[in-house]
C-alpha cells in the first residue's frame, strides 16, 4: 500500500509504482507535519509521501467495475479549506438557474445552458447542479469556462472534507449529466474510504506513536 499525505490528511491506496500518481508540494512544505519515522521508506505508513495532489485514474483503471469507471480523470488535492473552483462553478450555476432554458429532472438535478449540434462535436456551455445528502452541492460545468469549447467535456469540484479537494472530469458522450449526478454519492463514499482517519502525526507534546501491523 502507498500512504500519501495531502497536508495533514493521509490517504491509503494500492501502490502501482506510478510516480505520475503524485504531484509534488510546491509551497508550504516547511509547514507540513513531520512523519512519525522520517527514516522509514517514503510512502509507507510511518512515512507518508508528501504530495500536493494524488491522481487516482490509474487506480480506477484497474477495474472496469470501479464506481468511478465512467470518469476520464479523478484527483484529490491538498486544500487550504476553501473549495475554490467549486465556488466558481456554483456561482455560475446560481446565475443560470433562473433562465428559461433550465430543466429540472425527477432526481433533483437542474441543467442549464445550450448545446450547439451544427459541428461534428457539440459546442456551447452547460451548468448542472443538485443537492447531495450529507455533503456539498454537486455542480458540473461543461464547455466554455472549463478549458474546452466542447459542451460534452465537464468538470466537477468539491471539498470532500476539510483539507481535501476533489476534482474529476467526465464526457457526456460516455456518461450523462443525470447519471453522473446519481453516481456521485458512491464516488464520495469510495474517496472517504481511502482516507486514514485520525492519522497519528507526532506532536511536540507527545511521544512518537507506535504502529501495529
């Protein structure tokens, strides 16, 4: 298993020896906690590898039955507590949701925007949003404003928990907005399951913790 520290939050995933799974810490490294055993190999339980982001697409690709299989990419990021791009997407959704072109689905998802089908690929912009029980609102931004002119390219951001930001990408040719909204609670549960709860970082007023196999 590979242990990765995104700030003070530690996640545990199967180790596929893929260095591209981790993005390095670019700033604030001096403020990160010291591992319980710095002399241990990096990535083990006693010495989690530091990272700014952990890219989980390699892990998802190992199984076609994985709950996140419809996604093009999914990553966890160290966060300063603000959801950042989620705020941008949510603000866009709030601006659009009162327009006549918005539609509401039985599941509670509201989809706003246009799809222009005159080209070989659909272009335009769409924003979709809906409430998720026990977590932040789900908002997907598709097309303009996401780095793509293709309305089928969509991005979702949200704060999974304090210190951990989720970003994932999907394409509407592969999975619909409605279906992605339905799958998201299961994706959140999977992400929560790989978080090491209450990781025992050493504190100045504590002895070094003892780990058991």
